C-alpha cells in the first residue's frame, strides 16, 4: 500500500490535498496509532521478540528479535532503523516486525529495531540523535543488563542498518560513529566497547531540489511517489530548509564532510524501478570514490520497498546477498 495512505492514516489533520502548497511549519500533529503486532517472547517459527527501553529519561525504546540458537551462541548485532519517510511506522508495525523476524532468522543475528522519534513532532536531526544514543547505549553497562544481549549479542560484530528513511539514518549515524572514533585518543581506541564491522543501506531515502532521471521515470511508484517523497522532506527537514539540505541531498553532505578513514564496509541494496535509484547510485559512487568498500547490489525489477512485500525471487536473492556480506564482515 502506498506510503501516502499511511501518512494520511497516521496524521489525519495534515492538509495533504491542499493544492495551494500549504505551509506545514506550524502543523501540530495529532498522531493516530497504526496497526501493530505484539512482541512474542517465545520462539515462533524460529524467532522470539520483546520490547525494551534504551533511555528511561527520553523514552527511547526498541524491539529486539532473537533467532533460535544454542544457549551459549554469540550472534552479530544488527542495529536497525525502519523506513517510513521519517513520518510514520514503528518497529511494532506489521511489515517491519515481519521483516526483522526474517532478518534475524536468515542472518542468524540479534536485531535491535529502534523506535526513533518521528517528524513532524520531532524534525531532523531528532532521529539521528536517537541513533547516536542507541549506539552509546550499546557501550554502557546497562546494555548488558538486557539478558538477550548479554547472553547472545557479540558486540565485536555490530552492523548499523536501515531501509529507506532508516537507511538515511543508518548512513548518517555510521559516518558519525566513525568520525567519533577518529577523535578518540589512542588509549580509548585500544579496547573499544563495541566494534561496528558493517553498514547496511537498503534503498536509502535521499532527495534534492533537482529531478533525477529515475525520479521522472518512476514518479508514480506503487509505494513511494515523488509527491509523497517531497511531502516527507517538507515535514522532516528543519523548518526553513529545502531539499538541498545535507540531511536530504547526500552528495552535498559528502562534499561538506570527508568520509572517515576507518569506515566499515557498506552494503547498499537498490532497485532499478525505485524512483530514488539515480540518487542511490550517485551516493554509492561518491563513497567508492573515497576508497571505501561499497558493495552495491541491484535488483532489476525491484521498486521501492520490495523487501516488505510477499516472498519473491528478488527477496530471496536479497537475503542471500546480505548473508554473504555479513559473513565477509565477520571473518
């Protein structure tokens, strides 16, 4: 179902259909909850899940997914940020709950799906700040108070991951993480509390004021249209910013910030029928031009959010490709 449908359902007071290009700066969101799935703390089809609190003060929380494994098994930890244009959805939303179950099961990984703050109540950089806080939490003693992470999480094999808007968050937080590591002194980096070994960007959400070829060709995609993309950026960017803001226009961000020398390998999944395809290719090339390992995997017939759909050859290939990347990073 189209993203615009879910935006209208979640933010019913939003004057989306006003053709006079309304100003959303003062829009006070009255958010309606979308359908959700409860966590299942026992194993069903090989995966269990539960909800945890990351930060008691801010209320930042996550849903953890644990695949069935031996009692002493240590698993890679996937910190995952869901899509939704920065405006809608949570880890409890059915599509993302099932997708995280599939990731945990297919990759044999412990998945931490972060319930970050949404716009327009919390415009960017709020989601980026929540991502940074989550990575900080993984380094804190209270993280090991969470029994699944203590028993099964291998914090020397951490992946920062996300899809669509969550892919944007994952890229931003990964760059920030490795910049911070560079700033630490030698003694601090001898024994890091956690080690980020890979970054996974699934059809990351980018934009700009100009129109790329794919944005024209696939402007009316089944899930993501250019109308809904522009709306998301209007509501998510800082007030007064346009789509050339570096949060949105990633090549501009990469022009203004060098890529950290120790950046982990990157896996980027893109779909040839995604309206964002051309922007994703451009960002991948910029990262490769900075001498980074970027594995770009293209799915020829895939539109935006193909990974949330029913079983398909593209989805099977996606998990096979991602599993190979995880194996490479964990050697």
